[in-house]
C-alpha cells in the first residue's frame, strides 16, 4: 500500500523521463527539445519565407538526408538547425527502401522544434509510401527497416512496462499495457519468413491508423501545401483535387491517420490519379508531361505560379518542365533508390529559384534552356533556374 501511495505522489517528471529514455534509445541518440508552446497550428497555406528549401524523397537514408540539409546550410556540424528563419519543406517518402526511417522521423521532428525557436519552419508531407505503410502495404520495406521497428517496439514496451509498475502514474501513451500494442495483429504472416514476423508485427503496430508512430509523426504531415507562389504535392494534382479543397484534404488524411476517421477518400491517396501517385507532370520525357492540365490546375489556385513535386526519380537531377511551371525534385538520393547525389531546390527573395547541387558535372546533365550561370561561391555548386 505504501508503495502505491508513493508512486501516486511521484511527479509526472518520471513519465517524461521514461519517454525521453525510449526516444533516445530508438532515435539513434536524439534528445528532442521541448514541444513549442503554444503548438503551431495545423495549416495548409504559408506566406512566402525569405528563403525556402525543398527536398525530395529520402527513403530511409539518414546520411543522404543530412548531406542535403548541409548542402542547403540548414544544419551545422553538430546536426543542429542553422537555417535561422528559413523554411524547409520535405515532400514525403521518408519511409521504405532504407533502414533509418524512424531516425529520420525523429531527426526532422528535432529540426522542427529547433527551427520554430529560431523563427524558421519545417514542413513535412505525405508521400505514397507513408500512405502505403499506414495501409499496411509493406512491399518496399527492407530487412533493416523491419529491424528498426522491432527495436522500437521493444523499447516502447519497456517504457510502458516501467510506467505500469506504479499505479496511478499518468501515462500519455495510447497503449499503457505492452500487450495492447499488438492487439489484433497476427503472430505470423503467410509467405513471410519467421525471422521477419516480429518486424512486420511491430511495423503494423507503429504505423496503422492511431498507431504510436503514425499518430505522433505522420499525423503532422500535409498532403497538399501552398507556400507563397508554390504548390507542393508528392505526386501531382488534378482539377478534381483543387475542387475538393486543400484544407479538407489535409484534415481528412490527418483524421484517418490518427484514427478519428475510419476511411479516407481513395481518390486522394490511392490509385495512379491520386495526389501521392500521379506522374503526369513528372515523366522524364517532356513530351509525356501534361502541361495543359498543369496550366489549368495552377490557374484555379489563387497566386500559384508553379507546382513542386517528388515521387518520380529524375536521374538527370532537379529540373523543370512546362516553362518551369512544374519542378521535379526527387533525385533518388537514397542508397535504396539510385544512390543519387544530393540536390535541393532553393527559392529565395535574393536569388530567385536555384538548384543547390553536390554534382560538379551538373551543367553537363541539365537542359541548357533551363540554366543560367552558376552563382558564387562554387562550393556547393549553385545552378539558377528560371522562375
């Protein structure tokens, strides 16, 4: 009885300590800064920042993610936010093809909090691979990705077990009993090697609607974002999506991820014509890009001059089509894709739109009519693109 009373009187600091311990163990050694107070609103449109950096698909490659951020001057040698009032926008597909997916989610969360404290912003988006994982579609998961989530489940259950030792201790986690984490998830999976079963089980638990990782990280993602004159979407956008309403899209996808909405409109996030799968503006061949539809879409969005998307790997690097009204920024940089050299897109008041690239041969691989002379300094090489 005395032990129970003592535990009830323990401050919530103990609960916070356990959460911090679990986060540190799972994230690869990250101490998350405090959550900003008040929390930033969930919004779709943002005013134009002085400097905007857009980064394409990351696919579980933490090293390449950090190289891209350093290329843009957004993190320092200690991996801390150094971008000041800049805005970073990542267009989705953090998940799959690599083994450091959770580490990237934690790293981006750390940068979000640090950026807000410095007057900057970090905006993350849903790609088709985020949606697939929430749906339980793991066809692009790697063995190392399964191991990472199995490790997460172990520490997550350890943390909840510690909390359960004290009756009455406030527990902010949605699954206070460790066994509840796996409720409804089978122990084995058809056609899956037994050695991977625990990883699949853990991944489902983490990423299904209302799952701890889905609710904590993926629910913050936007599916459509408007920043100044630029519209961001992972795959592409059709007139029907504009008519549906951007705020409605983001709200409904978020509500599905956190589990308050049982279903999400498939036309938004599933199928080749959805926001996260569309490729009609990102085909490698310019003649296969539907510029007429793009022009129509942009004309119905007040103030929009361009659409910026990831999803389809551009082996020649970041480029623009349809008079640069469509900018394609997925360069396949992950070692799980084509191991492309890091490149990011910069939009700033001072220098307009530029490609920041680590590729010294970029002038040989870009379309000549898209380029202007590189801006100094030569490292990293900076290639201007027409607005």
